[in-house]
C-alpha cells in the first residue's frame, strides 16, 4: 500500500504549448523532450493513511496544488477499482535551486508511477504516462528516460495522448544540457495560464501548432543521427516560435528578461568562435544550453559570465524508478 519513486525532469526540444482540452490536458500538438539527470524528485504514496495529506518540498500543500495531487490519486483509485482509503503523499526535489524545472514534470511522473504501484497496479508505462499527463502535461514525458515523444492523439478521451521513448539515455551519452539559473524568482505567469491566453488570443497560434507538429519528426531524425548542430538550430527555432506566439497574445506574454537576451547574444558570439552551444527556453527566463561533453565546462562558464546564479550540468536521464514498495 506504499511505494516510493524517483523521477527526473525533462526539457522539451520541441515544446508543448496549448491545450485542446483543459480538463484532460490534451495538447494541440505533439512534443519531444530529453529527460535530465541528476536532477530528480522522490515521491512516496501511501494508501490507508488516517487522512489525505500532501507534503511537497517540506511544506503542507494547499489549495489547487493539493487538489491536483488528490485528483490524480482519485484516478488511481478508479483504476484499482477498490477502496484504498485516504492517501499520504510526501514529495521532495533534491535540487532546490532548479525547483522550477524539477517540480511539476518530475513530481507528477513520480506520483503517477508511485500511485499505481502503491495501489498494486502492474507497471505500465503507457498507463503511467496518461496518468502523469492528467497532473501536468509535460509530466507524461518523464515516466521514461532518454528522448520521449508525446503524441498528441486524436481521441476525445485522451487514451491515445501519451509519451513514448524514441531513444534511451544511452543513445547519445555525449549530449549535455546545462541549466542556467539567471533568476530564482517565481515566474509571473504560470505555463498553464500563459498557454491558455496564447491559444485564445494569439493570431499566430494556428501557425505554431502546424510548425511544431512538423518539427517533431525532423527532431527525431536529427537525434537518430546525433547531429548536434542541426538539433541545436531546431531547438532554438522552436523556442523562438513558442515565445513569438506568446508575445503576440493579448495581453502579451514575455517570459524573457534582459539577462536572458544577454546570454543568448553571448552564446551566438561564442558559436561564431567555434563553441558548439545552443539554447532552449521554457516559460521563464532561465535558458537550458545544449552542448557536448567536451564543451560543458565552457557552457557553464558562459552561463556564469552572463550572470547565472546557479548552473546544473545534466546528462541524458533514465526512467522513473520504483525505489521501494511495501
Ligand atoms: C513551456 O506541462 O507545466 O515547459 O499541462 O498546464 O501543467 P500544464 O503545463 P506544463 O507546461 C510546460 C510548458 C513548457 C514546454 C514543455 O515542457 O513542453
């Protein structure tokens, strides 16, 4: 009735931005990501507790945060088809400085896998990915390691909208992702609200959907060939297009700040000098740099020279892992 799971966050190389169904968390387009080690979240789920309690990163969760966790466990109860009693959830991220990146995707992936295991359900990556998606869309890509593709699906019930692993972590062991924390503050507009505003008001949104969908198979091909330069170019292009469609929303959404732009400019200059480094950017000011093992130290130095207060050097990560089961 109790299980502990460790999961890693993922960084999207082709982003998910916008839902066609807010309740089931179904995206308008497919996306593709890389799971990152060593950042991780460890989550324990125990059914049969005296009452429902949710502890996230050392604090009792409240309001919508708590509701999202408990709603996901209600799905587990429905799948188990029996009364499992109240649940106790304890979740902790081991890299507080990268909390923004680590918390939601890794947390919901760990919760989905631990919830199913604690309920005695068999290990099933597809079922766990669908469950994780219902907590937070990008979490469906953290159930498995390596390069995972979230297929948008067509069905209204979302049963064909889940992530599959295209290449495992060992496929491209030389790839490095360097997380540059320029700003530790909470983002002003959460992804959930930002993407909703973009879908509803950005005149560029239909073009984003079409373009992102077409980029996924191209990215897959470049990963197969381990073509860092072409993949780097694709990632930057996709990040710029996600931010462009958001900038065109009403009210406009600008996630970049001057430090972000400074780093991007510096990175381009370094690239002209032969340093193989590219960036991607989620809904916040902190870029993630793509490079290879030979240049990860140079990428870290570049980030620090541009004002990064913390830097985490990551390698391709593995699957969400069951640590203990009681
Ligand atoms: C920019 O998965 O956090 O990081 O589904 O509303 O929980 P919800 O959103 P979330 O959005 C992630 C957006 C992104 C791009 C990506 O990871 O693909």
